[in-house]
């Protein structure tokens, strides 16, 4: 499914859709495992999630929120997310210090974590390392396995079942830190997390990334993509014309991904 519109409408509709899935997961089993994307595109989306969702947007999209907190001020009314029951994970990370401007963790901390009352124990960032990349990937994989071992109903086929994975996409069709032409990464079938050397990345260098099997085992995948320079790629992938590109290889077992795209 491809949903397009202005930046404002796409931020609102994506946030409402994510909130709806979070409510369903928390209501159904007591928590929601949410994988976050990095980069610049999701900044406004994360700020909207932190602020809360206007009830009118939820209602317009046919979503309900019974029993969930609604806050009111003289100017706004918002449906607040149950942050105490949301577990945050990362889909990829650049191998830079955690306070580096290119750190995905730093971006999420500034736009989301610092603005909500989420317990520290609910936050699972990828390691920030400058060497021993494979060891760092294995360490994060073990952290994920420990989490999902405690929630045995939330794994299948030896891979985790994240409730929601948010992904971005580059103009070249890469997603997370899975890049076109990196056959080792794209053909990985056993590991949950891998180190990736991305000379074509922005910036170039080493990264950690969830693997395709880990992403495709998710219950729900949302792509959130912004920019006119990505329009043709978004259309081609949604029409099935670029199945060999990383973003075209996202085919979650829980159902086809939902794409939110604005050229603005």
C-alpha cells in the first residue's frame, strides 16, 4: 500500500497508523516492540509521536483509542502513546560515538526520547563502536535474543517478531543499512544483526544493521520516505519493478509494507 501527500498529511497519517498498531499490540499482549529508522526523514514523525496524535486524525482514519490517555490544553487535544509499554529498538546504526551528529540514536534521543516519559529499561540502542564491528553486531543480536527469550510467543523461525518496524529508503533503494550490490548482507539467512561496510553511505563507513530475515519477520512494516528525488524509486518498488533492491526485498510475513511518501 502506498499513501502519498503533503509532508504535513503524511506525518499525521503515518503517526496515526503507528499509534493504532501500538495500541493494538499493548492492548493484546501488554507491550509493543518498535524498531526505529534513522536518518533525517523521520524527525518530524518522531516529534509528532512524542507530542501525541490529534484525535481527529485517528478518527478520520478509522482508528479507535478506547482507554488511552487524552491530554487537553487550551490549544490542543492529543492522544498520548503508552510509552511505559513501548520497547524501542533500532534498525541500523552508524559506527560513530553516540553523541556524533550522524548517530541514529542521538537523532531519536533529541526528537523523541527526551520528550516522553519512557523508562530507560525500555530503550535498546545498538552499540556505538569504532572497531570490532562484528563483535558489536553479535552483542546486539544477543541482547535481542535475551529480550525475545523472555517473550517466547514473540519469535518464530528462529527470528524475532517485532510488532512494528519503521524503515526509510535512500535514493539508491537501500533501507536500514542494507545497500544494493552487497550480496553478503542481502543473502544473510541466519544472523539477526550484521556489520556492514558502506562506502556509498552518507557518511561512508561501517554500520550495524538488522538483516532481511529479522525485518521480514515483523508483524508490520511502515516505510516513511520524503523527497522528490525518491519519487521514481518509490513508485517502481511499489509496482514490483525493482525486486532486487533492498527496499524491494522487504516482504514481511505479517503483510505487505505500508508506504508513506511525500515529495516535499
